[in-house]
C-alpha cells in the first residue's frame, strides 16, 4: 500500500469515527466538506431522509469564471459564502459541521468560517 492510499485509508477511518457522532436532522442538517487536490465541495444533507438540501463547489461555472487567481483557500471561502446563501434561501440557519476526516485547517476552515460569517450557525 502506497503512502497516498494509506493516508486516504486513515482519513476514511477518521470519517467513520466522526460520523458515529455527527448526524444531520431536518431541524439541524449536516454541512459536509470534501476536498480534492483541485476542488472543494460543500453539501448540506438531511441524513434522516438521505437528501441533499443545498450544495456548492468550485466546479460550478460561476465560481470557475470568477476565481482565476489560483488561490485554493480563497476559492474555499467563496464556497462557504455560497453554501450559506443557498442554505438561508431554503430557510436553513443551523447546521452541524462535518469536516469529513480532514484537519480543521486551510480550505476546510475557510469554508466553515465564511459560512459562519454569512449566517449559518454551528
């Protein structure tokens, strides 16, 4: 097993441990973050019915056209702002944060801080 596969396996292990404690409900859905080497994705999920209520990612055309700077942390902040706006338009104000096994640092932290600044409470 290579070092990249081992690192990903450890993240999956942390993710499962976190998900035993963190669950999204209709009153307080789960805000989860996934990051790849190039992009970042955020979703607000109601785990009781397995439904995604809102989503945002750097793959979207409007974000790609806006963010030509190459700064991934700044792009993650934009995603946090966008997911907060989409959540508030659906009437969601309170969420639980799922860092998905990643360290609360860099891009993951940027998403959560911008979401907090723009009205999400967690």
